[in-house]
C-alpha cells in the first residue's frame, strides 16, 4: 500500500544531520544580518550528539513500532520539525538495537537452552555503529520501503482477515515487507475484535498463502483448537523448497491435496 510520500524523500542519519546544521546556519546568518551580535541560537543538546540475534532484534524493532503506534504522533507540516523527528527516530532505533543486543548477550551468558543445557561459547561481541545506519522518509517517517508485487514502494504492508462471507474481521498496517511472522498476530487481532463485538465463537479454520508459513506460529494456533491451512510452496514455484520435505511440510501437502483441503483453501483467493 503506497504511502503519501516519495522514495526520494528518504534520508540517512548523516544527510539529516547535515540538513539540520545547514538550516541552523542559514537561520543564524539571517538573524546576524537583522540583529548583529544581539543574540544567537545554538543547536539543542539532542541535536549535538550523534549517537539467534536477529530474532531479538526483530522483537525489539516490533516493540518500538508498537510504542510509536500507541503514541500516534502527528506528522508536522514544518520541515525542520520533521527533520528533528526523523533524527530522533533513527537514534531510537539504534538505542533499541543496543538494548536488544545487550539482552541477547546477557541471556547467552547466563541462560540455558530448551533442553536445559548451557550454551557453549559466548556470541561474538556486538560492535554498535557510531551513528544510526538506517534511513527514514522525511515526508512520512512512519512509512518504509516495502516489497510489493511489482517491486519496492514507499509505503506499508496492510494485513486483513476476513470470514467466509468476505467481511473484514481485523486489519493491521505494518512496515515489514514479508508476510512471514504476521499469521499469529493477525489471528490474535481477529479474536480480540470478535470478543469486543460479543462474538464467542472462535475461528475453526485459518487459510493463508505460502508467505505466512511460520511453523511455530502455526503450531501455536493449532494448539488453540484452530486448524491452519498454509501451503509450504508458493504457487509460482516448481517443486518444493530445498530442505522443505517430510515432517510438517509433507503433512500439509497431503491435507491440501484432499478434497476437503482443496475446498477450504479455495476460499482464500476469494
């Protein structure tokens, strides 16, 4: 889903800092011309400073996104304000990355694996970058470059759950390109909406396309008494993915090959 923003408005941290300094310098020169040495401005302190592991980082990013969604800050019409907000966001993301890495390394140092055994050697130490490495869009800081059907767009990944009558039960907007990892959160969102509406029934079957295959999430949903039908193979793929044979993959293919499985899954496209 396209954002109301151009990809050309995306900047990295150094570009944002340079533009802030350039604007401050221009304001200083203008005021010096008007007021001489009567007064001047300095950059505020927050603008004078620069400032499996992937799962921990993903979780930290998700919590940061949830915090921003809860705050729901309006986007300022003022470009200098948007520059400062964009700089703050990049700094927040780096701080969240540092916290997540510290928590991960502490867990590896003191924690145990699922089977009770202690971890072997400690993970390689995390070396934080001197300044944030991400990018942010100055027009719509909430949006990101996301993969769409026909390439990358500046926008969002919209998620929706409908019932068999195509009535939307729940909808969410994220900035993650893949649908991987959104199956369980969307089921949770649907159940929350149903409860708010006074509906006590739970979904009996969930159907989703191959992009939603996330085995732990699928198992969690099944353990709640809901059948899940997600093909392990994308429709365009010829044959199965390397390493995706046997076990849950083979079981799901057998279920989807049955008449009942085909009939249920056929409703997803509609």
